[in-house]
C-alpha cells in the first residue's frame, strides 16, 4: 500500500491535506474537531497585532451557481479577531492534544519591521511548526497598505520576508497572490530573500455579479458592495497555473490551494508541483467530513497507479507544460465520429460553421469531416451533446 505521509522542511505530515487559513480555522475548538476527523494540519486564520483595527461587513459571502451547484464563492471576510494570547494558548493546547498534527501560524502586520518581528518573536515561543506570511488577502487589508498590496509589490515582499527570516526560528512559507502579472517572479524574489517555502494561491479578486431584477450587487451590503476574494471550483485552473509556474521557477516546497473540492483536484495539484494542499471553500460548503473521501480516494489512486507515495506523483505534469512555440503544430489531429452515438442533431455542424471553419457536414445521412477545412481545434467534441465526437 502506498503512503500518504510526507515530510516538508523536516515537518512530518500524516497526509497532504491541510485546512487553509480561513473561517474553518478561526477557532481552536473547530480545529480540534477537524484534527479528530483526519486532517493532517491547519493553517490558522491570520494572526495580526492586537492593535490592528478591523470591522466586518454583513453579509460577507455570495456564490456563483450552475444548475443549483455552487461553482464559485466570494467573500469579503477579514482576518482573525482573536488576540495573540488566544492563539499562543490555543497552539499549545492543540499541540499537547494532537502532537502529530501540523500547525502553521498565518501572520500579517503593517509594513513595519518592529511589528512583524514582534509578532514572529512571540509566536516563536509556541509549538507551531511554521509560519505562513499572508501577503495576499485581496479585500479590506490592501486599503490599509497590507495584504495583497504587499504581495503585488516585489520590493515590499522581499523586505518583509527578510525581516521575518532575521528572527524566525521556524520555517517560513510566503502565501502569494494570483492577482499579479507574474507570480513566478514574486516567488523567485521571496526565495532569494530567504523564504523556505511558498503557498499559492490566495483568493482571486473579483465581482460576482448583479441581480438584474433589482440591479443591486449579489453581495449586497445595504445597497453597496466591494470587490472580494473569489474561490471554489471557478478558480482551480488559475491555482493550478500558478503552482505550475512556481514549480518551474523554484524548487522550494509549495503548499497548493485554490478550488480543491475532491481527491482528484488534490492529485492534480500534486502532479503540478505541490508538496501538500490546503482546502477552504469546500469545507465551508460541506464541512470537515469531506476529509474521509479525500483520503480514501487519493490512497486508492496512488495504489492503482503503483505509486509508492505522494512524492512519486509530485511534478508528474510539470515537464509536460511548455511554451506555445514548443508545441507540435503538424500533423494536425482530426476528430473522429462514433456513428452509432451520433443522432444527426447537427449542433456540431452549426458551431463549426459559425466558429470559422465549416469543416463538418452530413453526407448520405452520416456526419463527416472535411480535412481540407478542418484545423483540428477540437471544439466539436465539446459541443456534441452525446459524446459522439472524439479525438484519439
């Protein structure tokens, strides 16, 4: 049987599933429950200096749905409202009760050397396993000159990473923002500044939509709204892209996150370069219990593939990602037709005609491909309602 255990920066993980820094890790009692259910660790909801003022709006969540299934989530919730003492005491309690679990302290502070170092020195004296520097919260905090405003500025990111590394006695992960032109560049900069690991991604800044009956925003706070952090399945392609770009640019450990709802999602993140994964939105929608199917599914997958463990899956897809100029251009790969499945609805013909190529037609009652016109784009296989078109 393959193992789900892994070791990152000398820290033992029972399995690669961590709770991300978010509402599910806002209370010590809740984290205690999650550990009992099988989560290998938790990144605490971001701890800040006690004098940092924060005031929450209500409501602060909205969703994007497709046929009543939630595929996207937007939030404007801020950071932990608990004191530093609450977290210091809580970390000691959790580590005493669950010594094998991983606890990572997420921290954020104004751009002030003394403030960052004071926070780190205080948490150094707890049994937390590592720090995660929150450089990436996209709402509320940027207006104060912190959060995403740090992570989108390479110079400030380097400065704060250096300050933290001067005093930290634990490994330091830097949590990066997808709301940048080149996340790999920021990753390289903080690596040079001393970061021990990377975490990606935080939420994607977005605006979920408008109620067309009222013309009010979907996230409606007394008729007003603001841009918020989007998460859930809708951001998974962005998270995977960011992790793969970071892996191509760095060999530092990566804690991957963004739209992980199932074991399959987690496996993709690991294949794209993650050493472990963090989960948030799916827990907020379905509870800590999702860890059971995730553990079982990933274990079965590794066994069926003949992988000895997580490390055997890691990076499997990274070498397959290249630039467009290095992709095969010829020969073209043409679609093939399963004539038994095809019901001649002609949807593919319409779409091909109206999307440039006019390469499909019915001949003697059967769908055919004109290879003189077909460019091998593959669109037809996705619009066929019965899956009668395929590419080998």
